[in-house]
């Protein structure tokens, strides 16, 4: 998933904080800006559900652990 720096910040904040209102307060932007950004990311990357997109993003950000 290729994102701008601001989109990465929104995605990371959503994974950490879990709610648009908290993300908007944390990043000091309007809640509808967060909603719009998440919608654009979802459409651009052809995700059907926001939750699946966020889970995929969170998994991609974790380091790979090998035994």
C-alpha cells in the first residue's frame, strides 16, 4: 500500500487510537478530513471494508519475527 506521509500518519493513528474523533484531535485536523482520507485510501487500494484495510496496514507495519 503506497501512501503519502499524512495518510500514513492517519492510518497509524487509527490503528493506535481506533476512532476518528481521537485521531482528528491527535493530528489536529477535522474529523471529516480523517473520514475523507480513509475513504480515499480504501477506494484507491480496493478494500471493501475499513477494518480490513486497517488490519492489513497494521500487519504491514509490524516487524517480521523469525524463529
